[in-house]
């Protein structure tokens, strides 16, 4: 019966993908089109993601077998698939001609829309995956018409980004739903703390090359940049100087729901309710400013952000008694997620070592890009997913730093250059989900990453190895080897393996139940 169900779901999914391709292909095949002097660029992509579980243990966060009446339907014991998903993306870019832009008193006018449809059919393919109603769990913000997002059960339809760029001389104004990104680190967010994250649409450990690009939540914002260029060079040696400020609408980060194979944060029987914390946090303002410049060949930035805490914090909303919950004595603790405002101060320094040295071994440093970034949050708000309420009300400051070394190294003449990224991340009090580590007996958080990417001639094949290790609870590591094949500019095939190890309270150990082999197919037209 299960094989028949798998085949039936697979046939339905394949037919759906085929109809999308047939319906969209002929009408959208043209990539560029001139309309009344304006130029329209259109790029579409169909993608499917399938992951086969390779974990040796079931996910304990979804195991409610010993909790009578507490939602055993969330259990994923015995699942073989972690994800079976389809998506369709459409990127539309409209650029007015110079004469049209001048009619508005501007140098350039462009508009961009990223439409996205995503669906998850995992519960149809694998009967051990529950049909999770994504409207009914606490750590979820479904979106609405204002956010240009609809999320019901296992599908999403939204405008990931939708904005207009206006340029006049040194001024650049971007208005609309957009991502605001600074300092992209692979491991966790250091300077990249403006946008919140939505972790629902893909594997828990997505392909490392994407970083957080598909997880960031675009928000309605106004961002203004003033390009001073080299105007200050004669007085301060500062060149390529830019000043940017923005105001945006805050949206809370979104966890994976209980019952997802990737759920590693909340036990499915936790009596957690959203309460009114999320409702009050939505639409609060985030704002910030960044100064970027170059001094004597060193790229520098000074960053300031202010917004509600991305992951929020838990506070006791009340107590109750419900024997069906299955907690000791039937006692329930009603929790409310709140999002206190935090202030973040940071900066970055980046330098490319020029390939001018000729001493033995100089090839190790020639051409290296070295980047140091860091932030300090004096009033950090910490999250506790283990319901340790001793953290409530604690607001000690936190230091968050990253050291990155990037290099392209031609180690053999028969192959293109090998890309190397070595990264070290440090947090003084929390991990990647802002959990307060001293309550777990850890004084700080350390991560080390090594990312290697080797393309073959013609760049059709690419081999990638991403390895990360952290020192908490005796150490744990995560390894993601990947093979990327691009036979044409329109096709891409990815296969990667996610493997994590370590203790339950370590960063990667708590995620080892989502070990998997992922196959991803992308077709652009």
C-alpha cells in the first residue's frame, strides 16, 4: 500500500511539474522584451527537492508515544523521507529608458518582483510524516495580504521581494519589500542581523553555497543610500564612501513546526502558545545605518541596527492543569513569546593581500581575502527552547565575531582554481538560535568552518565539501559533501549529504536526526 501511495504521489507531482512547464514555457521563453521604450527581463525556474533520511535514530522532539492525548500524530518515527517539495520562482525586472526616467527627474528607474510558489508533499509520499496544519502551531507567522504572503498547510505563495529602485546622482532609494544584507557569513549571522529567517521551505541544512539567501524574510522597507565616492579622499584617505540608512517593518523569525522531520527546537508536546507577543511584535519598526568606505586598500564599515529580537524570548503567561498533556502531575506552563527591542553595534574590516610576494610559500597568502567582522549587543534578548525559565528577564550583553579567509588557489594546472573559505565564529553567550548557553553549562560558543569548492574544466561539474565543527559539549561537527552538475545554463542538478554528530545539547548533535541525502533539480526558462 505504501509503495502504491508513493507512486501515486510521485505521478501527481510529476504531472503538476509538467503542466507548469508546458503552460509557462511557450509564453515565457523570451528573456527580454521592449515595451514602449522600457525593457522587461523575465527569468523563471522550476525546482524540486527530495531528501532521503540517513539518520540512525528517530527524532525525539516529535516522539509523543509516552504522552497520552498530547498529539501523537506529530511523531515522525520510522520516516524514510525528510522532504519532497516543488517550487516555482519568477523574477521580473522592469527598467525604464533614459528618456522615461528623465521625465520623472531621475537618472534611472527599475522595478523588481520575485514571485514564489512552494509546496510540500512529503506526507503524501511517506506515511510516517504527519500532515501538519501550519496555521496551528505557535512558532508560525502565516503572513497576510499586506505581507504579500499566503501560507496554508503545506504550501506557500508569496512575493519574496517586490521593490522599486530610484536613482538620482549620488542618491539611491529602494522602496518596497526587500532583503537588507550586510556581512554574509556561512556559519551564523554576525553583521547579517537585519532580516529575520524563515526555516520552513527546505532542508534544515540547505546547500552551503546559498548561505541564508532563501531563508531571509523580506520586509516592507525604505532604504536610502548616498554615494560620496572619493569626495573625502583629500582630507581623510577615505575612498568609495557610502552612507545608508533604512526603516523597515519587523517580522518574527519562523521556526519549523512540531512534526517536521527537521524539528530540533521544541518538543511536540510543549504547551507553547503564541499568545499576543507575536501580534504585538509584527509591524514594529526596525531601523539602522551603515557607513562603508575604503582606507589605504582596506574596506571598512560601521553598522548600527535596532529591532525587536529576531527569535524572541519566552515568558510565563500563566499556569494550568491538564492531565492529557502528559507532563508531571498534569501541570501546564503557558508561555508567551515576546520580542523586546535590542540595539546592535558592529563593524567590518576586509583586506585583499596583493599577489606581489615571491618568497617560498608566498602562494599561501598571495590573493587571500581576510575579513574580520563583529557586533556587540548590550541588551541581548535570549531564547530558551528547553523551557528553562531561569533565563527569563536576563539581558546581559553579547559579543559576536567572525574571521573569514577566502582564497582561489590553482593547485593543479589541469583544473580551474579551488575556492577555499576558512571561517571562525565566536559568540560570548548564545548559539545560532540565541539560546542562553550559561544555563546549559557553556561559557561561550565557538564554530569553525572549512568550505572547499573545486570546479572541473568547462565548469559543468563542481565538487564541494563543507565541514563545520563546534566545541560545545565535547565537540560536534557537520559535514556536507556536494556534487553540482550544470550541463547548460538552464539546468542544474545538486546532490548533497547532510551528516551531523554530537550530543543532544550541542549545536549539531541536536540536529543529527535530520541526516539525509538531498537531490535537487532546477530548470530555468
